[in-house]
C-alpha cells in the first residue's frame, strides 16, 4: 500500500521544530557558556608545585655576608622551569638562593616594613632584603610561594593589574592573588594597569615604553603633547590603584617602572619628566628601578629622590654570586674603609681603550695608552649616603702636563671636584644644570702634594700641604642632595708625548 506523504510530513515537523529549537537555544546560550568558562578560567586556582628537595648545603659563603643598617632590594621576574628566558629563575635556583640568604642571617621585609625604613632609617634586623617580583606571573603562586613558605620569608608582587587573569596560565588570577595575600607571605604593589608595553614613538615606527614616552599618533601624524601623555598615564595609574581596592587589597605603596625605564632616555622633555615623577610621588611612597643614572640604594638619598635602585636576579645568578652582589651594595661607614687603595676589588675603574685596573691610578702597573685620563669610583652604591667624611691623600709624579682629581659627593646632585697639579689646586662643583667655580690656590711647585678633604653637609674644605686652604660652601637646603662617596682620577694633557709619566696616588685614607 502506498504511504500517505502528507501524514509522514506532519510527523516529521515536530521533530524538526524541536531540533531547530535546540539549535537556537545553543546559539543563544553559547556566548554565555563561553563567558562563564572564561571567567572560571580567569578565577581558577592552580595546584601548587612541591618545593624542590632541599640541598644539603647552600652554594655560598654565609660567613662572608655583611651586616648593614639598610636593606638590599632584590628584583625577580618569574619563577619556573622554563629555561628559554634569562628572566625566569628555576625553582631549584630560587630555593638555593633563599637558603643561602637564611644561612647568611638575612631576614626578608614586607613592603610595610620596607617603607617604614624609608621613613625612619631603621630595620628590625641587621641583615635584611626586600624580595620584589615584577609582572605578577603565575609562577609566583605555583613555584615561588611554596619555597617562601619553606623558609618563612616574604615577598612583594608587582601587578600589571589589567593583565591579571589574562593569557592564562602566564599571569596570576585574582583568586590566586587572594590566596597569596591570605597567607601573610605576600603583599601586592603596582606595575601599571596596561602600560607595560612598547609602542611607536615616531613616524618610522620605532617602539619604546609607553609610560615614559610620548606616543606617535598615526592618524594625526604627530606625537602626543605633554598634556596628552600625562592624562593617559594618570588614567592608567589610577586604574591600577582602583583595581587593588576593588579586589579587597590594600592600596599599593610602591611602584615599579616597567622595563626599569630611565626618564633621561625617553622622549619626554625635562618638564614632562618631572611632571611624571610628581604624579608618581603623589600616589606612591617611592618608585623602584633596576637601573638609574646615579646610585640610589635604599637610604636617605633615595628617600629624598623617591626612587630606589634594585639588584636584579637572573636565571644564572648563583647563591654565592647573589651574596657577593649584596655585599657590594651593603652600606659601609667611612670609619670602616680606612685604606681603600688596598682593596682594588672595591673600585669601579673606567677610562682607556679597554678596562684598566686600579694600578693605573697608583702607578704600580702599565700606563694606559690612547687616552688622557683614568677614573675609579669607590663602592658607589655602598657609599651613596655618605654625608660627612674625610679623605687624606698623597699625589705624586705631578708635572706641567698632568695632575690628579678627587671628586667627593660623587654621583650626587652636587659633586665637588678638587684638582691638584704641580703648582695649582682648585675646587669646582657641578649640579642643577650649572657649574660653580670655587677658590684656586697657587702652590709651591712640587712633584708631590698632600691633601686633606673634609666633607660635611655644609661645605667641602680642603687643605693642601698643611697650609693652603680652599672652601666651597653648600648652597642647597636638603643634606641628602649632597650625599655621596668619592672617585679618583689621574690624567695628562692632550698634547703630552707618549713617554710622559702619568701622575699617581701613592696614599689614601678615609675616615
């Protein structure tokens, strides 16, 4: 018998309508389902990795670790097994570094304890470090946190708040941040909202960090104005601060520059650069950088400047190297120095076609060729906050074509230089965009002169050969502006012959 086509069609229609309804429902709910899954992914709390087996002994000389009255700030990025980036420290290396710090007697500071130091100059222990971690990467929760727990240490994570929960699993989720904050081991500080990127800063498309540069506006064929730059940056920083409070975190006290930017290398003019500094000073106790145009370790000078220099820890940093680097940055007192020429490893020597040693200044080694001067700085970070000290030096082999200089308050805003030649001595101060020429004294001509240089917040006073006095009074108000250690240099005139003997330092004492 022949099937009735109309009856079969009527039977299929309900099934077709049901299928179409289900398809429509799926299409309608798919975005909501995807959004829910994405939000859950952003909020997810990953499993933590077990800390690596503890080594039997730390790879470092704990006995050599110095005691000081100021912390050293360490800058980490990510912690994890990825060996493709030199900025990612393996869990094994991180564990060994913390073990070395503990055995050397170091205590870690929270951000509140660190900012208390900036205000008071006091720390709760003689050996302290402040552990900072830039970017807010996922490895801080998975790998770093269990290791911090093992050694009962604390860290500060600097969040790019606009990236939290994105590009998972690279960045932390807010749920992981909440767990970390609840542990008492972590606090959280600002690393911008979405300004940790580089973009075009000219018509040629050259890219630079967006925080410290005016951007190229392609559609208008011009750079941002200073006002536009400030408004953009201000909005970004305010969004970052608001994200902390919106997620129940304390307002951040510190700010870390993305890429450790230096304002003197940006396309901002002096006024715009100062406006950016002022903007950050209004919102934060201090800013952090891994590079600075002058030494700014934690202390009076950096507190006055509102900027602090950190020691960056890389993938290949061994525990022993970390302790040595911390020792180089630990502040020393003038009374601890005594005879600085006896410790050539404490000097940073520059000048000449290639790096030369301290013996070029003392005349105990080969004379440099192809240059007219050699300079050496004595532990510039460890002496950055020296405000009052005295140097006694003897310079020899002085002649008409060459002399020596001693610069005190080195790398400060007001470095002061003493020049000593065969028959002349004079003082000069540089700073604040100007040069102040101090007194000049004519000396009894001689190949050797002895000098005493006394540095106080009020003045630099010099005595040459016990009878020639030179004084240059300070003309600024803040003592920290003139804090700094010292450098030595020796040189000859441009037209001096190749056989000309170089002047040299034969003695130097500090107190």
